[in-house]
C-alpha cells in the first residue's frame, strides 16, 4: 500500500486502497484491514475507516476497497508517512505475497483528473476505463482543433506557422481542460460508468458516429 494522491473537498479528505485477493484468502482481509483501522484511529484528524467488497471481481478472486478519512491533507500525510503504517504494509506484504494486488483508484494519472466526479470519492466507484477517457478526449479534441485551426490564423495574420500552431495548441488545452472535457464527462458519465457489454458498445459506436459525422460535414465545407 504505497502513497496515493488524496481526493479532497472542503470538509475532509479520503485515502482509498483497492485490494484484489484470491478467493481462498479473502476471509483474512477484514482482519488485516482491522489492524490498519486500529492504528490509523490513533492519529490526529482521523474520522472514519471502512472496508467494502466490490462487485465484478476477476475470476477466482474477490475485490475490496478500504477508505480512511481525515479532516485535513496535513493529517492524512502524517498517517501516510508514519512508521506505524509502514510496519503494517510490510506485514501485509509478508502475509499475502503475490496472492494480493493493490491499486489506488483515486490516483489522478493521465486524463483521470478530468473524469473524477465532484465530491468525496465513493470507495465502490471503479475508475473510468482508459479507452473511454481517450474516446471522450478525441471527441473534444478533433472538432476543437479543426475549428481553432480555421479561425486562429485570422486573428493573428502574418504570424509564423509555428506560432499559430502553438496558439492553437494552447487554446485547445485550456478550453478542453477547463470546460469542454469536464462538461462532456458529466454528460457521458452513465456511459463511462457502465459495466455491461452492450451499453458500452452502443455508447462507443454513437461517439464514433458523431466524430465521423463531424468529419463528413467539415470535409464538405472545406471542399
């Protein structure tokens, strides 16, 4: 269990750990996590700890999410950097070895920061699949780059082509990061969080169809 990026809001901050263990070892998880809960409860600012079992685990495995809540980031960091926690981590790894996998669903890597829902993280919420994040970003990026590439040169006539491309890239990143992708993520959240096969396939097909339609329209306009 290594340090994860905390997910913060005004009143408190959560630290979430996702555990996948072999079915025959799953009954030991609550006991192991109880040791963490007892240790963390002695630290300043700790307000809550819980363990929940998740649905749809890998074959022959069971999946759990453990969440520890603190009142401030500073108090959480005090726990994350403590010798008590390091000792329990060493004990956990010694007990399970390769029979347990640990991940951190709130780690905001890649596009994840754009797709994290507002508020404190739900420990039963699975991270959005990378392919879905990439498709939503493409849905935002392609039309935006085409439109900016058409209008930005008119706003800075005579500028060097490299300067124009830099301006297009900077504007695209700003518009996507602050507005377009978060709005699309909010609109498409039911599809992004879907786990059934056909809803995911139909949603992806609809987004690809929208991109294709935009391409066709722009191809007709430019031609």
